[in-house]
DNA sequence: CCGTCATTGGGATGACATGGGATATCATGG
DNA sequence: CCATGATATCCCATGTCATCCCAATGACGG
């Protein structure tokens, strides 16, 4: 199984189209999916994206829950936020206005590989998020009671 | 299996007609249904809609419930409330006056995908409801299913 | 230095939501 | 049984937007 790896930043053209990175398209084509299924991330101003496989699994889970129960509605509500973004013949998608605003995208888009799925971010926000994680890792590293003065992590990014 | 995904808001014209979103029509046409079967939601001021297939499943479920029980009567009452909304040649439906009032619709309609079925809401009410669910899902630490579990799913078809 | 592939751009076409007029269907009252 | 009005259905027109097709640019490897 191929994975979504690395981060790509592509531009939004005047029609609102963005090229999906070719490596991601390759992975998607192996996931029973001619388009991208996307929904708002719970934690960040980002979009969670995957192929059709995962969504069909979710729909299958729905069958195991009593039809008018609270839990059923909670899961079903995810489908309301979900969108299918079809790929055009050049491998581009169009991000709907509401999603653009939610993510805060103006002129370019970061595609962030997450292994089995990927995310869509505003590039600066993504970089900041990444940096915050580095800081966090670094900070927790410093609070550890180690006696090692030279931490190789520092200065990893030029 | 095709699913009802995403949320679409369409306008009611002066004759009371509303376009059913094209993707939903596509799903419906695969569900043995030239029209929409709809009934009032138990929990919200919304309409539950689907094709004929799902209603037939519900009718089958009725057989598993003791006749004359409270639950039986409740479910059976659904069928009394149920209406068939035929699609015109442009893919529009007409919402009867009582349903319009029940949902609180004035000039536009939200079609809300729920996977195997969809709902009809007043757009503002739907947005509020959906936002509440996002908060709830976030607070309850709702986790998405993984895209490809390591352990084989019980009953999975190779 | 050239060929291939990926991203980017733009015009033309088509699909869809929407609107309005004309015609058919139905329930009601005479 | 027919007349009438209201309502729904069919048909056609329009504007907007997405999709398709074609082209150009840029990156990369041989």
C-alpha cells in the first residue's frame, strides 16, 4: 500500500483550481477513488482528505448502529460536512468557497502527507504548525533531566 | 454503493419548486426510485429523505417488532406521515405546505447528506445544528475510523 | 542539450440551478 | 355530468459555473 508522503505547495489559479501533487494522485488512484473526499479537521483549520475507501468503511459502520439513535446521527453528521472534490483531466480540484475560508487559503495550498491520508493547509499556517511542533519537541527535550549538552535536534532546519 | 454526501442549499421559486442537487439525484436513480420518499424527523424540524430501497428496509424491520407495541406504533406512524415527492423533468420537487411549515422553510432549502439517506432543513437551522455537532464531536474526542485497519474486519469480503 | 512529466493558464463547451409560460390533471361546486 | 378554479406538470429560455480541451512554462533526468 502506497502512502501519502511529504508536503507540496501549489498555487490556486484565477478560477480557483489547484493541482493535486502527482504522487498523491498516484496513491488516490489505488484507493478506489477518482476524486478526493474531504472534511474539516476537528483539531485544526485544515481539511482531512482521503479516497473513497475510508468513507465506505464509515458508511459500513453506520449499518451497525441503531438507525435513529444519537450515535447514528453523530456519525451521519460527518457526511454532511464531507465533500467530493473531483479531479479534472489535468489532476486539479476546485476548493469550494466555504472550505477556502475555513482553511484560510488565499493564493496557495499546502498538501501535507499523513501516511494513510493527507491534509490541506494554508501554507503559512502549516509551517507555523510544524514549527510549533518542533518547538514543543525541543522544549520537552530540554526539560528532560539529561546531562547531554549537545542536542542534535537543534538547528535541524537551516 | 453510492452515498449522499455534503450539503447543498437551493432556492425555492415562486411556484414552490426546489431543485434536488444533481449528485443526490444520481444516487436516487440507483435506489429504485424516481421520486423522493420523505417523513418528518423524530428529533428535529427536518425531513428524512431517501429512495424506495431504504423505506422497504424499514418496512422489513417492522416485522421484527411485536405488533401493537409502543415501538411498533411509533415506527408505523412514520409510514402514515410519509410522502412521495415526484421529480419533475428538471429534477425539482414541490414541498407541500405542511412540510414547509414544519421545517420552517421560507425561501431556501438545505439538502444534507447523511450517507444512506439525506435530510431537508431550513438552512440557518441546519448550520446551527451542524456547528453544535462539530463542537460535540470535538469535545467527546470522536475518532475517525482508520482507513485500513491492520486486523481484518469481521465479515470482510476479499 | 533534449525529452518527459508536472504544474499552470485560458478559451470553449456543457451541466446545472433557476425562472416563466403553456398545458394537463384534479377536486369542488353547480 | 359539466364547468370552474387551483394546482401540478411539461417545455423552453437564461445565466452561472464547472469541466473539457489545448497550450505554455518550468523542473528534472538522461
